C-alpha cells in the first residue's frame, strides 16, 4: 500500500474509532463512508480488534487508542516509551490473571458445595453404597467372573456426566469401547472398577478428591466437579506376572 493509501486507511480507522467512543458519535458515524477498499479494510481491522478487546474485557480509552494508532501510522514520535508501554501491558496481564484466579476459586467453591449437597441426597437413595474413600456406587447388573486388580487392564463402555446432567464424554455415543490400565485413570475409577465383574454395569458418583480435583479437566469439567459415570465392564485383561 502506498504512503497516501496508508494515510487514508489510518484516517478511516481513526474516524471509526472516534465513532465507537461514544463522544459526539452521530457526526462521526454520519461522516464515515465505507465505499473504498482502504476504508472497508480499515473498518474491518478496527472491528476485529475491538471485538477481541471486548472479549478480553479490556477497558479501553478509545481516544487514546486512536491517538496511538494515528501516531504509528503517520510516523509521529510515540508519546510513551517502550518501557512505559511494557509496564502497562504487564500490569494489565497481571490484573487479568488475578481476576481469572478469583473467578476460578469462586467456581471451585461453588462446585464443591453443590457436589457435597448432591452426594448427601444420593446417599439416601435406595441401592446406593459408599466406600471408605467416599466413592458412591449403584450396582445395576452384577456381572460374573473375576474382579480386576489394580495391575490389570480393562475394556469398558461408559458415559460421564456432571451433576446437572451435562454429558461430557460417552463411549456409547462413539460406538467404541475403551481399554486402559487401572492405574492410568482417576482414583474413583481405579477403586470402582475393582468392585465390578465382567458384564457388570455400575453407576459411580465420584467426589472431586477421587476425580480431577481443583484442577478440573478440559473445557467441561470445572474445578472440584463431582462426576457421575455409568460404566459397563466388558472385559478384564490380567497383568502379566513377568511384567510385574
């Protein structure tokens, strides 16, 4: 893009930014025309950047932002040094991290309380059994054969849900079983599967300390989430004594 074109693009972006500030917006909005390619490109860039800033909950002084953009595009001397800019950016990132940690802590506490209340209710349900660790389970079908041991591997079908009923994973939906070693999964599974026999179907209610704890897992399993699993034990593969 030639220098005159860059200047026109900067001018269009500056006019757009002023229109977004909320100060004397009507004249700016009325003056803004998006007929040229430069103007449309400038508008698109400004809109995308504004959307990202809004998504990041940034509080932006749009007039100052527009001044910085204009100084950069026109080659004017910056009004802040690189060190000053870096200091402000670092402070912003630290505030964002602190806010995110506060939110995560609040969610973790809320999940913990909700999970405890849920498990208090399920304790009274007919057929529920509770182990010493706090794992709750219901035997839906007993199965037959030998229980797996901690060193063994198993093949299972399962569905995992949050206590509000949201399904976060399901081998049934994928139509494919999963095979793994009992030491490779969360403690609630390691313990619970050893209570099962091949062909058995159990429901496990797993408190966070036997699940993913304060860290959670992925996008759907939050910190301190209590989990509900319907599990079918398809097969048990005994550990090779030589490997032990």
